[in-house]
């Protein structure tokens, strides 16, 4: 197979690391862009053989430097995203402006494909700035480079995530856990390896469907997710529904932290189910249904939150 050059933005996260391994194992050369090479390069370099990974330190706002990276690229993949705003990183800059710039460069340099990671449920969450910025980013991409594939995953989980790992940490420490909207919000969590399989096949099979919704094998409510995690780490906690007013007050406080547990915008997102809309193709429709089951996969790494760690007694899965 002839080597192909992939340019990846956001390659140091859980999805990026899995994707780099998958691509390099299949003879793709990758150039990974990172903001801080000293913090991230040791993580990225271990994901593939020498000669297949090139790491470049560039801020996503340095357009002149980014432009040079497109000269030898054939495929561009954007995995960059934020869950909350902080100084210098607004939803607009990260989710709308930056993808728009990448799409324009893809067109200018005649790239074969642009794969962009968006989010599921953004059409419905019109009161969320996060969702609005994602949706506007998609519009800019398709306007600037129609030969793009936009993937909308539900919550992505794995041993490297900020979803199950954060929940298990909090459930370990807190005797009572608040349930916003009574924990009824529905999700279709997709394992990182399943999502990477979709991305890889979109690239290798040249799938140009404009928007694909990517989901896992199950539909689970937030309460059910927490109950499964509690069973896995062998803890008993009170899951208490919280009035919306109290939720808003706690979000106002939490969002002042450097790494907020909850923001007002995230609370708005929780109002809306994170499930298939029925308006777009899915990963199953393009021939790559998810294979991983939530509880089975989390069971592989949840021992880190159990009493006794890896030597703890395993609970039977429900």
C-alpha cells in the first residue's frame, strides 16, 4: 500500500492516540499538531513506529505556520474541541473559526479529504453556546470544502476519557451524587476504539457522506450510567435528583474553577437527549456498527477506583 500523509489536529487526546495507532499500523504517515510539544510529544511518539509520526508545535491561531503543513498533506483530520471556555479558548474560536480555516486550506491545497469531529444532538440544543458553535462550524466546513465528512459522536469513553474516569473519581469521594433533570437524559456512549474504526474506514474507503451520527450499542440514561459505574467500583451512593434552580446555582460556582465540574452551558446540554436524530446516516448505515458494550469495556479499567485496586474482588456484571 502506498503511504498516505494525514495531518491531525488534536492528536494527543483519547481519540487521537487510538487513531494514530490505527493509521500508522496501516502504513499511513501522520503529522500531529500540538500546542505544547514538551507536554504531549512523549504521549504521541509511543503510538506508532519511528518514521511514521511527525510532531509539530503550532498554535491553532498561527495560520501562516498551519498553512505550510498543508503542502504535503493529503488528508486532514480535526479532533480539536473544548467542553468549557477559558481565557484564549472560546467556543467560537475553537469550534467555528478554526474548522472554517482548516476547510478553506483543504480546498486551497486540493486535499483529498477532510474529517471533522463534531457532536451529537447539537441541532436540538439551541440554547447552548457549545452546540451553536459546533453547528456553525459544520456549516462553515461544508460551505468552504464540500468534500468533507463530519462525524457526530455521542459521549466517547475509554480508559483515557474525561467521562467515566471523572464520574468514578467523584463517586468514590462523594457520599451523595446530584442528578440533574432526575438523571433521565439519554446517551448512546461509543467506545473510542469503535469511533476510531469509523474514522479509519471513512478515510480508507473514501466515504464522503457529509454528516454521520456515531453511536454505541446501547441507549442508557445518566442515572443508569452512574448505577453501572457504582456497581463496577463496588460502591453504594445516594443519587439525589436536584431542583433546576439548585443546579444552576451550583453550575455558577463550579464554572469558576480552573477545571469546572459543571458549567451553566453544560447544564443546558443535559436537558437534551444525546441520541440518534434519525435525520442523518449513522455508523451502522455506512457498514461500521459499534461492537463495544459500555459495562464490559469499563470493567476492564474500573479496578483503579475499587478498594484494593487490581487485586480487588470483581463484581458480576448485571
